[in-house]
């Protein structure tokens, strides 16, 4: 996947779950596969948080993962 993204435009997004005890925040890359002529979505990582989930908490959880 990394080779597919090199030198191309892509987006990174996350969407949170509404679980009570644990909240999941999957990180998704979306890019255009020029060979297939379609957009491709790849799940890269799914951090989870216990307790509060502010924007700062979500960002810190994502940044703990070694890119």
C-alpha cells in the first residue's frame, strides 16, 4: 500500500464508534488506483480509547502508533 501512495494524492480519515466502554477510531486511507480506475480505501490502524474521547485524546492515540 505504501508504494501505491507514494507520489499520489490521498486522504486520511477516521470515524468514531459509539461504544460505552471502548471507542474505536479506524484510520482509513483513500486514493485513486489509476490501473483499476477506481478509488480504494485501506484500513491502516484501529486505535481504541477508554473513557473520554476529545479531539486531543483521539489525536494522541493515533500519534502513539509508530508510522
